[in-house]
C-alpha cells in the first residue's frame, strides 16, 4: 500500500545510512511506476475501491495520498539535492492545480454508472418475477 511504503520511505530517508538512502530511492521509483494514470501531472490513489459518500474506484487520485507522497519526494530532494525529485513535486502541483476537479467529476460519473447499473439489474430482476 502506498501510505505504508511512504512511512518506510521516510524512516529510510532520515537515516544517515547510505543503504537506507538507496532503499528510499527504490521506493521512490516504485511510487513513480505506480502512480495514477489519465490525469495531468503526477498523482496517487488508494489501491482499492472505497465508499465515501460516493464510490471511489481504486487508483483514483487522492489529494491526501498525493500530498503525503509529495512530501516524501520533497524530503528526498532535500536529502539528495537531485533536481529530478523537485520536478516530481512540480508535477504533483500540476495535478493539484489542473486535474483535481477532473478527478472529482470522474468519481461522480463512475458512481452514477455504478448506481444506474445496480438499479437496472434490480429493476430487471423484479420485472422477471
């Protein structure tokens, strides 16, 4: 899970042990390879569906998850001085400023489809009796 990897990532990052820093970079690479797709910038979501007032499909970008992971990338930038990590933070800010509302709209759309499919199946089942 992304948040668990992030917590390990921070523990590794703030150690002065070079092996831990190598592990932190490995987790950062994993996070980049497992980001949410289809939105401007870079973002992450939960690896499972979850029900809020709306059904939120797995991997739907989350402001909470993305901001926590972004903090990790910024910390990695500060620890290494590697400008690539700062560019990832820039891409995260692009997600927040351009795609976050699109994420909310897609959640509503997916929830309506799920609700309509459930209602149609229920209606179909009732008409058969």
